[in-house]
C-alpha cells in the first residue's frame, strides 16, 4: 500500500497490516524524529562546526559549551580556555617523570610513592625543569618548614 509521508509528503510503501496498527505515518526515522526532538543545532566550542545536541547535553554543560566529538572536548579540557586552567601549574609532573630520575635530591630515597616535586624558588608558576627537583615527603616538609637552602 502506497502512502504519503506526514512530514515531507514523499510517497512510500507500507504493509497494510502496519497501516491498521497506526504505523507508517512517516517515510523515515529522520522525518519521524523531527517533531519529537527537544534539542537544537549548536556550534562546537572548539572547532566551530554545527551539530545537533539534545536538550540534556546542553543543560548538563557547566561551561555552556558543547563539542561535536570527543577530540574537540579533550583538546578544550587540556587547554587555556578551560575554566579550571591555572597557568599550567600541574603540567610539570609528566615532564619530571620523563626527564629526571625519581630519587630524592636531599636524602636519595627512590620509593616513587613518597616522592613529590619541589619548586626550588617556591614559585609554582615557574615550571622550568631547572627549577624542579624530586624530594621525599619528609625532606619536602623540612625544606618548607625550616627554610633549608640548597
């Protein structure tokens, strides 16, 4: 049985038994969903492409930005545009793990569970590799508490 789509007026085939059940009003899922969709077309917060986001997606966004794919979200999350960006204060840890041997500079302990990164000039925004050293928690406390010099 040939019927007309209720949304786009396209002619399509439907089984007579489906017509009796009240189905077959739309030619495709796209035409069926257009009336029921509660979202809107938004712009990606990173790359600027237009995409459809559900109402739940854009209501849950704390930054009021939506992203077209996970890659755009991750590049935003790790960049300077993120609301929790703190001048890269925590970006030094992977650099230290990669470039320096993990031993306490003061006492020589090698247990990775007790090692922390210490800023020699005590400026957390100065993350130059020459300003960073590994210290165990005990030595780190002593350096900050008693102002020991190097």
